[in-house]
């Protein structure tokens, strides 16, 4: 595996994480599996470790802008810590193909949710502007 390509993938994933706030799993795992031939579980473990500095730095930058709710983040983080331990144990007992397919379905569902909710909010905003007479055509 060429370290240069790992660096390029890491830089791209960092930019995408900063732009969209997506977790490393949504970016790192597919990249490690598809581009570098990692097994799904190895990609997941590698992604989790790689995200420690990425998430910390991203949170710090967002916190400086006043965009972090610390209490909510702490609560979610503590509960997610238990969840990630359980999920890792389950993932290690699933067949590779099953795990890969479930992950792909998860990503498709998340993408659909983002598209649908974004469209729904835009329609609601346009309807509100039209009703108030503030919108332009």
C-alpha cells in the first residue's frame, strides 16, 4: 500500500468531514475498503482510531465558532461509547459480506434522509415566503 495514497485519502476525508460534519466512518471506511482493499472490520477499526484527532480538531474549531453544545456532546459521546463497544463485538462476529452490505444500505438510507429533509425544508421555506409575500419569483 502506497503511503502517498493514504495521505491523499486522509486529506480528502478531512476536508469532507470539515465541510459536511460527517463522521469518518462514512468516508474512511468506504475509501479503505474500495481503494485500499481493507477487510470491512479492519477498515472500521482503522477508521475509529483515525477519527480521534480528526474529531477532536473539528470539534475544537466548531467550538471556537460557538457551534458546539458541550452537554449534549458529552451525553451522546458517553452513550455512544457503550454502543461502539457493543457494535464492534457484533461486527467481529458477522460475515464480511453481510457487514459490508448492511453498511452500504445504511449509507444509502442516510443519503436518502439528507436529500429528502433538505428538499422538504426548502419547500417549507419557499411556502412560508410565498405566504408572507416576502419571496421573489
